C-alpha cells in the first residue's frame, strides 16, 4: 500500500502514522523528521533546511525530492510506504508520480486530516516528544500515563520543536493553505482523495482511517 497523509501542522499526521505503521506494517517516511535529522548533523544542507523550517517556510522541492527518491524503493518497503507530510506542493506530487511510475507503482490513498486553523494553534502549543523513541504527547490532550515517563520506552527526557511557536505556526499555516491545498485538488482529480475530521479524538480519527484503508 502506498498512502499519503496530508494536513495542516498539528493535525495528527505523526500520531496517526505511528498507529498505521503498527497496523499495516508500512514504512513511515516523514520529510519533516528527515529534515530535522539532517539539521542535527550540522551539514550545509541541514543548516539551510533548519533556517526554512524555523521560519515556517517550505524547504525547496529540489532538496525534498532528492531526499525522498532513494527511500521509496519497494525492496526496502515490502508492505508499502506511508508518506507523512509529503508531497506538499503540486511539483512534489508530480515528481512522486514520476518516481513511482518508473517502478510501475502508484499512490493508492491520499487522506487529508482536516482541521480549523485556531485548533491548530492549540494543538501545536502543547506538543512534546520523547527524546529517546520519538513518541508524541501533548500537555492537555495526550499526557503520558505517568507524568515525566514515556509510555512506550520509559524515557524521561522530552523535547519541544523550535518551529512550534506562534510566528512559525502562522507561516506554516500560510504555506499549507497556499502551497499544499492545490495538492488536494491534484489527487481529487485522480480519484484517490479522502478527508477525515482531525478535530475528533485520536481513537476516533484512527477508526475513520481504518474504515478507509480496510
Ligand atoms: P513536519 O514535521 O511535517 O510538520 P507539520 O506538517 O507542521 O506537522 P507536525 O509534525 O507539526 O504535526 P502533525 O500533523 O504530525 O501532528 P502530531 O501528530 O504531532 O514539517 C516541519 C517543517 O519541515 C515544515 O514546516 C517545512 O519547513 C519542512 N517540510 C517538511 N516536509 C516538507 C515538504 N514535503 N516540502 C517542503 N518542506 C517540508 O500532533 C500534534 C499534537 O496534537 C501532538 O501533541 C498530539 O499528541 C496531539 N494530537 C494529535 N491528534 C490529536 C487528536 N485527534 N486529538 C487531540 N490531540 C491530538
């Protein structure tokens, strides 16, 4: 299965991706995570990417497509891929189609996690992540069962993202409405587009996704 999860910042792409990976055995490919990993190396590319990300702007299509191209090989992903936060522009969607076509593959499902802008700000401002395993939490909406201890790995260190501040979130929303919304129209024309209400509780969103994916 080749699945794309789209949605504004904080819509729950990463949260639902973790569940879909467990359920379907697909490999999650998050361009945001790849860029943060590159930024952590301190390379030139990582520094450039971090500058754009911290400002809430998209990284160039050229960089993103080059980063993703080698990772969609079905030999490495026998049960398929879940693209989390990619494609974010029509140019990226066209490049993805071309890469898949070379391997006689295509996108099976694109699902938008739909959410209102004011809810986005609420979600993003409380988010934190386990520094050891990457599990996502929220100060009000999704606390660990034991305060300060990760449910998944027992880790006790947590991090917050540099781009989770009011200014960057506003720019990220602008990028979503300006550059990513046309991607939804692109996939609708291809008959693979679905949308779920991402303002529902996490478990309910998961049920909706499973109803679409089977
Ligand atoms: P990226 O890392 O992809 O960030 P994003 O799209 O802004 O999305 P987030 O990761 O912030 O949110 P999410 O939807 O995964 O929500 P989450 O599950 O964490 O991209 C970052 C940057 O990298 C971009 O701004 C850009 O600069 C660059 N970039 C990345 N890809 C690119 C591309 N293809 N092209 C160009 N540039 C690119 O959930 C959020 C919080 O809410 C959590 O705390 C969670 O616990 C909670 N939560 C989740 N679901 C629910 C629910 N249903 N109810 C209650 N709480 C919930």
